[in-house]
C-alpha cells in the first residue's frame, strides 16, 4: 500500500502551514498552491501526512492508502 496525499486546489488558500510543517512533503507552487512531494519512507510518510492533513485550516489535504501495484506493470515493480 502506498500513502497518497491529494490537495484540492479549489480549497487551498496557500497559507503554507503544510510546507512549514514538512517542507520535504509539501511545497507551494508558482500560484501559491500546495503540491505534495514524493517520499519513499511510507511508514514515516503516512503518519506525517495524516497529522498535516488534520492541521490544514481549509481541509484541502486528503490522505488515502492505495494499492498501486496493480497499476504498475509487473516487470517495473
């Protein structure tokens, strides 16, 4: 399972709290909207993303667990 963070760009106000909490997981793009960054350490990522999503003042961040192995060809796993 892979932990995925998604940002609803219609809700994000670019306050930067997510980036301040974890600049290795989130950055603000040129429009001032949060963008999730990839992190290979899934266990550490999962807990941090949940904490950050809970702190988002607009609720723009959602965190899900997804099985991406079915979407990746077997020879690329």
